[in-house]
C-alpha cells in the first residue's frame, strides 16, 4: 500500500458514525482519506497536504469543541476560504451534506463547489464513485 | 316762528323714538317705560307747539299736565333698568311719585289752580294767569327732576359692562335735558327772565340725541336695526314724495299745462313705486358706509366663508378659515376654537391663555351652559339681566366671571344636528365697540356653516385615521406572517437535515455491511450497531417533532403517579453521563441531604422534560460544567440546572420556549436535536402544573434554568 502513489482526499465531517462509514467505504479505493472534524482543522489539512479532492460537510463546528450552529453554514465559510487561498483554490470541492434547500445548492455552486451530494441519497460507494469520476476528469 | 318749528320737530322726533321702541315693547318692561317716556315727552312738546299756534287754554293746560308726566315716567324707566336689589330699595319712591304725578296731571286742568288764561283780542296775545297752586306744581316737578338726576347718576355708577356705557349716554341726555329745563323754567324766571322758558320742551332733543347714540353705538334697547331700517325707509319715502311734488310743481308752473289729477296722480305713483326699491338700496348702502360704520357686507361675508370653508376637508384649514373670517369681520385679536371630542380640545388659540381658556370651557358649569343655551353667549347680556336665561344661575354666574376674567366677549357654540361639536371663544373688538345684533346674527350664520364643515373634516379625519390603522394592522399581520413563514421554512430545513443525518448513517452502514466483502466481523458488528443507534436517533427525532406538533394547542394526556423527583433526576444524570464525558462536561447533581416527599406527576413526561433541559445544558457547555440541584420551597419542588455554557442574549431568553422560533444564538443546535427540546419541556411541565424559566447574564456567561413542580 505504501508503494501506491495515492491521491489524498480530505473529508470534513463532524459526525463520528459518518466518519467511520466513509473511512470504510474509501478503504477499498485507491485514495487516501484524511479526516477533519471541524473547519479550522479542515483548512489546516488542506493547506499542508497535497489534497486532490475535498468532501465538505456544511453544518460543522468552527473549531474543535465549538458548538454547531445551524444559522452559520460554517462549511460554506470554509469553502470560501479554500477558494481564496492560492494553495487550495484549485482543489475540487464536493459538498456532502444533508441540507437540501435551493438556496444552499446555489450558495455551494456560487462558491465554487463542483458537486452537491445529499448524504442520505448517496450510498458511501456512490460517494466514492463520484469522487473518482471527478478526479479522473482532471 | 323758528322756535315753534323746533318744538314741533322735538315733538315728532320724540314720537318717533317712542313708536320705534314701542315696536319692541313685548321685549321688556324697561322698553315699555322708555317708549312711554318718548311718547309723553312728545305729547308735552306737541301741546306746546299747538298752544303756540292756536292759543287755547286747554292746550296750555295739557302742556303742563303732560309736562308733569315726563320726569315721573323717566324715573319709572330708570327704576326698571336697574338691578333687582336696586328696584326693591326704591319701591317707596314709586309709591310716592305715582300719586304726585297723577295729582299734578289732573289738577293742571282745573282753572285757577296752576295755569289758565285767555286770548286778548286787543293785544293779540294770550295772557297767562298763574294759579294758586302753581308754585306747588313747580316745586313737585323740580323735586321729581332732582330725583331723576340723582337716580340716573347712581344707576350709571352702579352698573357694569355695556349697560354702564349705555347708561352713561342716557344720563348725559337726562342731565343736559333736565338742567336746561331747570335753568329756563325755574331759575331764570326767578330773576324775571321768562323768554327762554319755551326752550324747555325742545331741550328734550338733547335726550333723544344721546339716547340715539347709545342705541346705535351701544346696542341700547336692542333697536339699532329698527332705527337703521326706519331711517332708510323714511329717507326713501321723503325723496319719492319730493319728487312727486316737484313733478306737480313743474307741470303746473313751468309747463303751464293742466293735466287732470286723475291722470297725473297714477303716473307719479307709478314712478314712485318704481324708484322706491333702488332708492332704498342706495340709502341702505349709504347708511352702511357712513352712518353705521358697518365694515362687512353680510351676504358677501357669508358667501365667501361658505366657499372658502367648503373648499377643504382638512380640519386645521377649516378652523383656520373660520378663525380668520371671524377675526376680520368682527375686528378682533383674541380668539380661540375648541373642538369637542370627549372633552373640548383647543385647536387654535390667539391672544388668550390657552390653559385658562381650556379650564373654563371644560368646567362642567360653563360646558353645560354652552350646551344648553346653543346660542352665542354674549358677555354684555350676561352682565345685564340674568333672569332672561333659563339656565341655573350658578352656571351663568361662573361663566360670566370667567368671561370677565379673561376678557371674553362672546362664546359661540357650533352645533350640527343637535350636537354641539365645537365652540369659538371671542375677545373684545379692537375698537372697543360692542357687538351689534347684526354681528351676532352673522356669527350665528357663520357658526352653522362652520359647524357642518368642522364636523365633515372631523369625520374625514376619523375615516382617514381608521384607514391608516387598518393599513398598519394589515402590514403588521403580513410582516408577522412572513416571519412565521420564514421560521417554518427554517424549521423544515433543520428538521429535514436532522432526519436525514441518521437516515444517511443507517443507509450507509447497512450498504457497507451488505456490499463490502472485506469487512472484519468486528467492523460488521460495529456498523450494524451504529445503524441501530441511528434508527434510535431517528425515532427520537420523529418523536420530538410529533410531540411538538401535538403539544401545540392540545391538552396533553398525563398519567399521574407518585414520583420522587430526585430519583428521576438521578436516573437522568446517570443516563446522560456518557454524553457529558464525551463532551468533556463536568456533570454534578447535588442531591438534597433530606429526601423530598413524593409528588403526583407523569414520570415519563417529567423525565423527558428534565432530560431535555439537562441534555441541552450539556450540549451547550462543552468542556464546562453543568450543576443540578433540587430543593423544596413551600409546596413546590424547585430544580435548578446551572451551566457555564454559551448563555443567551435577552432576545433569545424571550424566544426560548417558542416552537420553531429561535433567536440568533438559539439556532445553535446540538447534532442530535431538533431545537424543540425546550418547547416540549415547557409544555410538559406546564401540563403538570409546573413552570420553567431561564436566565442568563448574557452571551457566553452561562445559563440557569429553573423548573418548578407543585407537590400534590
């Protein structure tokens, strides 16, 4: 495994069960899955590693130990920052969320997300497939 | 010859004065007495004239007999003018003078007592013989005149207001008339000078002149208008007559023709009829302009006011036009207009002290008086005879004193359809002149028009205000509906997100278990248990949502059992300990030393309610502390849940327990919740007779929730 030239995918997700689930799903793929449970960690990991793709949840805490606020779409905030930072702005971002309002979809796309996946509608393996497709297109 | 004509003139003028006042006789005793005064003076003068012309004894005696009546009737009149108390005080005077003057009247006709005489054909002179009682007669008349002088002076001195001004002129008239009579008939004859004696009756003209002045300028006897009309008619008639005579003279002397009277007469009459109308109008205008100094044209003023006041529906403008018109036509500075809602409200006040004026108008006595009278209240009339009014004396006196104090001349009520809607308070005229009857008639007409316009403006204002209120209410309701829609849509977003999260876990986990071949058995077991956990979470969220929807407006079904609250809390704390550990929250329950008695409560609902509160506190106090205590206070159990968490703004505290409605900070929600926990807890506690309150010193300063449960 160590010999494989693995592409790195960053998952920004705070729900432990979901993290475990996506980790299991990506294990059989050719990608290495990094996980950040809050926005601050997510930004840091994105800047410091050579990330090829980001799977981004929208309702996440700003930093470790912070409460989750529905009124603040912290994930969108992070997306904006990623797209401004020259080091991270070219990384494709897939929004992976359970929010499903037209406003949220428009917001994600206007901020530069390449896709918008509803967690409940996409099985873990479908998420992996979508990620693969986008990475191969590049 | 000239003197004779002057005497005749005096007689005619006095007769006219007497007759004009006679027309108003029904008005009062006072006017009746004044009328008699004019008539007796006239009779005296006319008998004098007749005697000078025909020289008979009877005419001479008649002149003396009627002359004796003049001062007596004058006294009678004066006694009627005075105030009530004055009349009573002087009753004795009347008792004395009546027999005296009747006696003088009668004995004047007895030959040899006062005067008699006969015509001397030789010298062509009527020789007057003085009778035995002549000096008694003279003394009596002299004393009567002295009384007249004294009483006119005293009356004038003791009266007030307009009456005093009127009486001043009347007194001057009486004094000048009387003094001349005393001089020419009593004093000069003592020195043997008798040739001026005949000036006595013409001097009554002085009295007439001063009376006329009082009538015209100061509304004396209320007959100004009659005088004015009479003058105009007389002038027009004289001109027509003169014209007729001129035509006769012209055709007889210049043309030398002899048109029969049967033809000429109707022609002259016709011309007279045709020119009488225009002539009358001409004299009317003339009188307006020069004689009566009227500065407004009645009809023109009314027309202009009507058109001005109906051109607007704005209350302030209507009031403005009303005030301006009255100020200009009446020539006054001080004026105020009140509109009656529940009370009188001042709309515009000029010159008067607004506070004092409002006090007067809203005083019940004055208010009642205005309401009941429904006519202009004229101060001068109040100052005169109060008995002319039907209203309680107390009301009149109060109003009069207030009017006097503030120099109010007229209170003009504006009435529509029996309703008093407004009143105008007017000060004195700038010139100091009194308000004439014509003024008051104009004011009454103006007030009718103004009342209608003010009422219309007021109704319009009301409708306008009503419209605005309605619009505001609709706007408010729309805004509130929009807010509710937004809240509902926010809630749906949150609810669907929270429902989907466990759904995605369950679906995802199960798909992995089915499809991933290389899972270890431990992993497989772990995923299945997480799927199970997710289903539980889903169920809890659904339960909360349904609970919240159900609680709205419905009575909750409760299953009461004897419950020990501290045990319930202990159970909850132990259930929530793993969560607290996970979030690094120090969770402490201070169990009371002495056990609290059991109470009737629904244990399941109670547990759910308290769980919601503590669960909330733990979620918002990551890495902090949550402290729970319970105690008994009288017949209540009090549970306090204190945390060191994020706290709340004042606005959040207000919105805290409402369904779907969450303030800025309260939209912070822990991942497993729906945000309905507090709402549900409150509803449940309230159903059990308890309460829940929250306090916080502000954002970031922790919160304290206090729950009470009654002991039953």
